[in-house]
C-alpha cells in the first residue's frame, strides 16, 4: 500500500509513521505537513532515513495538494489545529485548517481516486459528560469549544461526502492521548516539563476535570486496524478506559519525579471547560478486535522516562530552536508542489 499521512510531523501523526514503518514493511509512506509550530521534523528523524518514506511540506488548504495524492491507495488525515486554549484566543486558524482544509483534502482525494480515507477526530466533539455514562458512536455532537466545533464540522463533512458521493471514508474519535513527541503545551508533557524543572505546575480550576487517557501507541494500533479493516461510512470510538482527574495526574507526575505537591498552582479555569470525557470503544473492540494494551501507570512511567532521556528535544521545542531544523537539515530533500 502507498499511504499518505497528513500532519505526519505532529505528535500522533509521527507516532503513527513509526508504527506503520515498523509493522508494515510492504508499505510506502508519503508524509505531508505544513510544519506549523506543532510540526517538528525531529519527530520523524529515524523514519526519514528509510527509503520507504518521503516528506512533502504543504498546507492541506493548497489546491496543489492533489499532486502528492496521485498514485496513493489511502490517506490517514491527522492534520489539524488541536489546542483548545489557542482556539479560544482565536479560532480563525482552526476554521481554516480543520474545516476548509479537510474539505479541500476530500476534493483532492476524489480527484486522485484515493480508495481509502481515515479521518482522525476527537471525543471532544461529543461535549461534556456528567458523572455517569460514556460516549458511544451514537452520542449527539455537542461541541463546547471552537476547536471541538471545527472538528465536529469536519467529521460531518466527511460523512456527508460518504453519503452523497460514496466517498470511501471512515471517522475515528479518540480520547486524550499522551506519549513521546507530544508538544509541551498539552497537559501531561507540560506537567512533566514543569516538574523536571522544579517550576510551578499550572492546573485549571480545582483540577477536578476528568479525562479518559490513552497511550499514543494504543491509538496507533487502533488506527492501523481501522485503516485496514474498518467499514466505510462508519465512526469508530477509541478510548483508553482510564479516567483520571487532572489533579491526580499532576500528583502522579510529581511523585514519579520526586517533587513536592507544593509545586501545583491552581489557575483561573478556561472558559467553557468540559467536566468529563469517557469513551465506550466496544464497537471497535467487537468489530476489529482492538483493545488498549498499555496501562496508565505503565504508559505514564514510559512517557516520563522518554522526556527525561530526550531533554535536548524538549529544550529545543520550548525555546523554539526546533523550527530551524527543517531549513538547516532537510529543505533540500523535501518534495514540494507549490509554485
């Protein structure tokens, strides 16, 4: 299979690239990424040294995106603006990339006659749960942040094209990911980075918001089986089965790093902060045989170890130096179709 991965220099995208190369020696990968602040080619350094992988710097909003799609069998679509706080500050980039970009990509895939399209979405499109219950694929979409609203819109666009044009697409909705290469604006890597530096850990409100955590490797395994065996037109929920309050996660990280809980600093809650997310992934399990394999304790310990062993990566990301890597080391080899 020849597979195009959008947003492949980001957190989940780069982890999926490593998973695909390790588990499918017969696959050829084209990685497409605009390289915004969240895209880091160092996430892909081992992959780009292989002959089965090429990189294209391009915005999914560009009309020329059809060119790298030609000859591809399938697309897995990670490219998105994804940080809720940034969407609250200014949602325009989220509308452009998540909605307009996804629509442009769909049109390009139809023109290139791509035979499989997996749209990677989020459980945040369902809104906020009370103390009981779980999101299923039949749960109504009730997004509460600009980010979640743009992801819900892109989900509906994809499914509308399935219904109207028989576009060969599937949608996945996953709970909160953590693991290697995650940009340290997100909760777990931010807590780890702050604790490692013995700096304050900012926790919203009272820290009682609940998230369902999944290790990124489990998410990648799920996407693999959805890509190969999922039914067109279907939505598949992917969850870790691990609900934790934010304050509990922060304390676990401090304990693992030998830091005092006095470092926790409660800060003003963000507007419209959803209380609880929890995913029912029974459909994905029964149809495709997938289940999460990494416990939260094991996954968190591995993640903390990864950040400790990759301090230079973390330092460059936090300082912004990683943005120079593409120009210095890879721009002469990147394939580009922009005029």
